């Protein structure tokens, strides 16, 4: 009976990840339209994304604390409430200020959904955690692929960005109604109300290695989603339909990588697999930029090697740190989101100062930083993770 309840919980977590991907990835195709409608520059778009990141960053941290105190089910419900109202509000949006405000609130909801998901999977899955975590995030890649392509086609055919947000609001309400009746397991530490020892947590150097590695990765992934369409539009004059094809290809290969990557990580080791994967992603991305217009396909295909990084690294947090896992996870993801926000500001400013093409090199630089700090995590956690794998197989 418990196993059956967990299956329903996993199904709804998959659905929530697809929904979150839809909310995140409509923004990229909207950028040329929003720039024209609100008469804003790339700096204005950068400000919009900063507010999204700020909402996500602050409330990921708060969500991590709430998961420790009230449990993931209530955090999920809060997430839905913060998503539904701004999605409806975006349909009635008539100014850039209102747009930014609604997107900030939307990202508050997404933050609660994300932290609930990333901290509940290790509780639901006793074995094959990397597979389930990557399948969960595969759903994000699936949603991102679908959204990038369908949004581009819908805009091309005359559907407005406001109407698209309204459609997403209806989908959100339907999923929320179903989720109310789903049983979410409570982690053991909720019942014991384990004290959060911030001083001890901040003294652990592994915390900072995780922050930098994951921060650099999230910056690369999220800013690809945000700026890739704009990069193709401004640099190579691709129209919305053609740009959305390559954006969808990136997230399509990304989704395939997450579908299969968990099995690879289980076989060869979590951090070791991530390290090799990010190295390949960096090589493909930088090569595609060097080649130029004919390299766009190579950049898009690098998505398969982005795929397992975030879910697999987040999963290892549960194995490397012994206490306050939800709080630590929230803290690391908060800093990662903050890093992505700062990189977005940098790219937005560089777009207007040195040009879109040169500014886009910031993304492969982020991947290189991720490679360095993932290697440092690997050499510092190798023994811990090997021990955990042996205990899990006993």
C-alpha cells in the first residue's frame, strides 16, 4: 500500500517538474516579443530575469527551512498557490513593472516546488536514487523541449504571450486539484524537529565546493534557456520558428540525457559521471561557438551532456552531509540560483557593450568552472560515496 502511494507521489512530482519547465522556458521565446512590446533593451530583459532569479533564490532558501519544519506536502501546496495567481495575473499584464512583479511571484512558487522535489526523492527512493532523480529532472527537460518548440510555433501563428500564460494557469490549476489528494511521505527528521546548526554547516568546506560547482552549472543551463533564442536571433537573424527549433533540440537532447543518465551514474559513480559529462558539454559548446552559424547544431546537441549534472549533484548532498539535509540543499541551490542571476546580469550588460556573440562565451566559461569544482568535489567525496554505494547494495 505504501509503495502504491509513493508511485502516485512520484507521478505528480513528474507532472510538477514538467509544469515548472513550462513556466521557465516560455521566457526565452518571449524575449524578442517583450523587447518590442515594452520597448526595452537587453538590459531590461536582464532585469526581468534577475527578478525571477531573486524570487527563486530567496524562496528556495526559505523552502529548505520550511521542509525541515512543516514537511514537503505543505511546501508543495504553497508552491501551487504562488504559481496560480501570478500566471492568471500575467494574462492581464499591461506594463513592464507588472510583468516583473508577476514573474517574481511565479518564481516563488517554482522555488517551493523545486526544493520540495529535490528533498523528497531521496526519501521516496531507497535504491536507484540517481535513476529516479534523473527521471524526475528528465520531465523538466521534456517540458522544456515541448515548451520551447510549441511556444515558438504558437507565437509565429499569432497566439499572444499572455494567452500562452493563461493556458499554463489552467494546466496548473488542474494539476493542483489532483495533487491535494496525493499522500506525500514525511521524512524522519520532520518528526524529530532536528535543530539546524548553521555554524557547523558553514564550517564544512564541501559546502562551498558544491555552491560553486552547482552555481556555475546552473548559470550555464539557465542562461542557455534564457539567451539562446536571443543569441540566434541577434547574431544570425534566425526567425522565431527557426530559433525555437534549435532551442527545442537543445532541451530535447537534454531530456534524453536525463532519461538515460541515471543508469550511467548508478553504474560508474555519481560525481565521476558528472565530471566526464560536463567536460564533454564544455568541449561541444565552445566548439559550436568557434564554428559560427554552422555550429548551432553542435551547441544544441551539447544538451545531452548537461543533463545529469544538477539532479545527480543534488542527490549526492543527501549522501555527503549527515544532518539538516533539506536546509543544506536549500542553501546550496539558493547560492546556485544567485550565481545564475549574477551571470545573467553580466550577459545582459555584455550584450549591449561588446555584442551578443562575444557575451555568449560567458556560458562555456561557466561550464569550465563547473568542471574544476566538480573535480574537487570528486577527490574530496570519493571515499564517502563509495562507502554509501556499498551499504546501499548490502
